[in-house]
């Protein structure tokens, strides 16, 4: 259904994609992975012909196939409502039926017109698809948490998460034969994730999915396509994400073994060359020490003989040296396995807080007459790592804002313990509003000079002139990295993180998880990434029926498909 052949793309002098080639057939679901900035979104835009490649081609089968495309940061027009957007995606039955009547009258008057016949058949097909979709619209909107929004609500006024979910609903309801999804799991809670996984597993078309959600990739994809950040080429691996990781580890181990064998052979060849050169030099010295006196031709012949040996040995050494140089320049040479440049997060020790970091006393929360949390009483102890889960809109972010003092509870109170210093990351990255660039932010926070600040930011993958990039031009992943850098620089002992890994690539997520495990303070993290929840949590809070249910984690597996805390 999709054939990508030798696609290459550069921005200015920076190579992004190099000779990328792959195909995807019906029934295949391929996960496209790679670090942030490796060209995943660019490749999808090239496939959609929203961006041109420097070289290569993209072909669809059939040629008139129109993919369903979910982009990051989807934008709606000011006049668009939820209902009008869905109608455009699925087809409005009333409008299509009226158009069919007009076509029927025109065909009766001109039955031999081929264009009218094609339009009539296409409209019939659209009516059939719209009728089929009509029964799926409410189910899909409900599964994505959009069923409570009035049909005439302006789409541009939805929250960022609601916009993403509405755009995803439009793509899925369009039922295209090829799906191109760029980070479809962002802003989806666990129930929605499971629904989407089930939908995709039953999908009969082809799908190319950019995602950093490891559990989602394990559940959905049948193949992994990885863009290598060093070569900018793409390589295919059969199986899901976990199988891909095992294959990569085995591949890397083989490469190390081959590299070590190669280095041993190179050392042997260099030793041989050195011995030959030393032998040639020795024979040359011996020949020079032979002095010819009078007419003694025997001695002259001996000197010529020794010099001849020296030249032969030197020639042999040169030939071996040339052979080594050619080998080192050839495709046979095994590259040393590279270390991917990953974030190096080491949280500062800001000192211990009191034993009780947070105390909720009969707290109720909500807004506009809507009660989200009711009569909640909890204590959060120092050093705990809490995953805060629950459906979208259940009150998780609201509670974080109350703890920070941004909102007032409806009743009860939230009290911080002694010596607590909060570090906060919001979903929308509002902490960066009014910030000029990464260098200015960290320098203002720490008082460091430019050299110290640049060295610090390099650990968060801000290199060279990138430290001067205006915040508004940073990608979502880059903004998340910058906020993490600021939290580290602040030296906080209580981190409140609202979906902190949404825009981090997989290597960055691994580093972030490791840093949180080593962090000596307390963490309360709103999260929907099940892999993160399993590997991070010492405790889980789940919002359910306006209450917060608590589960201690004792090193066992805390999440499995379909498992819920209240069961």
C-alpha cells in the first residue's frame, strides 16, 4: 500500500534522512522510532506530500489512495465545531443524500456523461461509508472522552489534549486504508489507550505509527522501523518493540565482538609492518657499515646483497602498509559501536523535607459546579515515588494546581510539610512563558557564567548555538528537556510532574526514569505511560469515583493489560 524509495532530506547543511527505503502492505502496523530530531515527523510529512524530499519517491497502491494523517499540534479553523469536523471526516448523510438527488436528476438528463456517472458512484460509496460510520461516531467520541462536549462547541477552544483526541477521532472515523499517526497516544488516559490498541489491532489497513510509548508499541505493531541518528538511514526489524530491543542488543553485541576481532587483527598487521620496517632499517645499517677497500669485489658484492635485502623488506613493509590503509578505508571495516548521546540527568540534593511532604485533609475540588474530588484525606511521605493515574478530566491536574496554590479547594485543605521545595512541570509547559532562550533561563536560575551554563545544558542535548534558540521555536520534546534542566538547577526536593514524558523520545525516557529512581526527594507524577508506571512507582494513586485510591508497590509487576487498581 505504501512504497518509500531512497528518500533523502537535508535542512541547510544538516542531513536528516539518507536513502530511506521501505514498504508497508495491508494488515501491517509498523512503528517508526528514533530519537527526537531524527526525521520521523519529516518523513511522514514527505509521505503526505506536505514537504518535498531532496531525492527519492513515494508511491501509493492504489495510486489514488488518500492516507489518514494525524499530525502533532493539529490546528482547527475558527469556524469549525466539533460536529462540523466530524461531518467532514465521516461524511454528512443529509448533505450527501441531497447531492445524490441532484446527480440522479442530471444523469437522467444526460445518461452518457462519464463524469456524472463517476461522481454518482463515488457519492453512493461515501453515503455507504457515512451510514456505516454513523453508528461508530458516538462510540469513538465516548472512547476518546469527547462525548460530553456539545456538538456546536468551537473546536479551536478545546484544550490541547481534547484537540489531539478530536483529530484522532476524525482520522479513525474516516476509515482510510492507510494510517499515518504521529504520536497518537499523547494526552490519552489508560482506558483510551487500551481502546485505541484494540481498534488498531482489528484494523485491516496498513499503519505507520510514530510513538515513544513502549507498551503501546508492544501491543500494536508488527514491525519496527528505526531511523539511526548517526547514519540517518532506516532499518527494519520484525516484531514488536520488546523484540526490537532484544535484536538491537544482540546486534550490538555482535558488532562489539567483530570490532574487537578487527582491532586485534589491525594490531597484528601493524606489528608485522613494524617488524619489517625494523628489519629493513637493520639491513640498511649493516650495508652502510661494510667498507670496500681496494679491489676486493667480494666485499662490494656483499654490500649490494645486503642493500638489496633491505630494499625488498622495505618494499614488503610498504605493501602491507598500503593493504592496511585500503582495509581501513573499505566497507569491510567494522565501525566501533557508538554511544547515543543521551540526556544525563542528575538531580541536585536540596536536602530532606519533613517526613510528611503533603497532607490532604477532607479536600474537595472542582469548578463551575462540577465536583471532581470529594472528601479526600491522604498523606504523602518523604521519598515516595507516586504515579497519579485516572481518566482525563478526573481532577489530577486540578489537584496539582491546588497543591501549588494556583487554585483554591472547594473545601478542606492541602498542606505542605516542613522544608518542602516544589519543582513543577505542567502539561502545556507554561513555565517557559516569557523565557527568551535556554541559556537565559538556566543562567537566571543559577547565576552561573556562560561557560558553566553551556556545559550544564549540553547534558540536556542543547549543543553549540542551540542554547540561543528562542523558546517559541523549540519542539515539544526540547521544551520538556529544558524544563527538566531547570528543575535540576533549582534543587527541588518535591517534584510534581504533569505527564512529564509525553514528548520525550525513548532514550530520554529511559534516562529520566533512571534519574527519578535515584532522586532522593519525593515525586508525584501524573502519568499514563504504563511502562513508566511499572518501572517508576513505589506507590500508585488512582482517581476513581471522586476518590483517590492508593496502592503500595512492593517490587512486583503493577500493571498488566486490562488491570485496574480498583479491581
